[in-house]
C-alpha cells in the first residue's frame, strides 16, 4: 500500500518560509496517519526535493533547515519513495488529464501522481493549496479511443479524509480474492499454432487448476530475453507469463478473477509460487 503524491499541488508556493514549514508539518502528519493505517510509503516524483515551498525555499532547504525537528526529517526520509513507478508491474496505457474545471491553473493538464493512484487503486495525497485540493475525490480523464473516460481518484489532504475513506482503506489491507467457480476442465485455453505450443499448453493446463484463473485468452509474442515467469501484470486482472525454462520465450496471457491491480498482484504471487 502506497500513497501517490499529486505533483500539481506542489506548484503553488506558500506565502512565507513560516507557512512553508507549516505545510510540511501538516503533510507529514498526514503521512504518519497513513502509516498508522497500513501504508508503506508516499511515492513522489524524482525531483521532489527540488520543489519550491516558497520562491526561495525548496524542500532541500527545508531538509537543511536547523529549525526543523530532526524527527520530522527522519520520518520524511523513511516514508518518501521515488519514482512513482518503482516496484509497480504496470506502465501507463494512456494519458491522464486533470478534469477539475474550478482548478484555476491546471484543469486539463497531464497528471502523474493522480494517474498512478488510479492505476494502483490507491490514494493520492496533496498539499491543500486551494479548494480543489481540499476535496476527497478528484476527477481525472483517461484518454482512450474514441473519447475520454472520466475517473475519480480517492484523495486525502486533511486528517478528516481518513475517516471518509475508512472503508476503502480497510479494503486495501486484505485483498479479497474471488474463485472463478469454473471447473478446470471447462476453462478455455486458446493458443496460437506456433512452434512450442505443446510446451505452453502443458503449462496452461497447470495454470487453469488455480481457482483464481478464468482461462487463457491467447498466446503472446515470444519473449526470448525474458528471465521472469511473471512477464507483466495488468490492472484488468490479466497476467502475462513466460515459460522461462525454454530459450524461445514462449508466453501467454492468463485471465484471472482480479478486479484491481492489487488483487492481480496477489494472484500473480500465487501462480509464481505454485508453478
């Protein structure tokens, strides 16, 4: 469980160094509350420390400020994590845009932290710099053909938001995996008539014995340089696997019952352990 920092909220400098220090204190209080609720880290952009808290006072300056309590700095280093995509078995499959018309400067802009929070079915976190970033739900759009899809990202910028999202946070702690209810002998296996189909089919017959696997939709292009059984994990419950015992890199798509990326990751662990 990770928080994803909304980088747009860092584009609004505080009015003074004192206000900047208060902003960081409030931010770390949110992070501490998140840790109490089971979150491991707050993921931020690579250049996060370069962000200007005021025109002349960056997060680097805050970290070097002798007025700041050492415990605050230590907690900051223990909880912040970058980049966004580290340890995430997924990449952007589309562009994501802010869809908040009352945001005075950045409506329609590309977003990263909010997008990752959406992709990973987690929470985003912001500095509460205006009314938009004080909301508990943020609207973004995913660019898909032929139109854009509106999505809502669960969001925190105050301690009250932890109460608002209490049920959602609880659901993140223990992903509930749902069995397919399909007899293994009835699960569909569709593989291309390529060289190595017999070896891939033998693996597919093992995989469909997992109660969380629905079937094998199709083969994938050879992954000759792949060295991992789990090739890629998707947000729609699909897992790419590669027969790494063979140099030709025979691969296939596995459809599972997972509804979120976290559920899919848990099923991927099960498949890796079993097969």
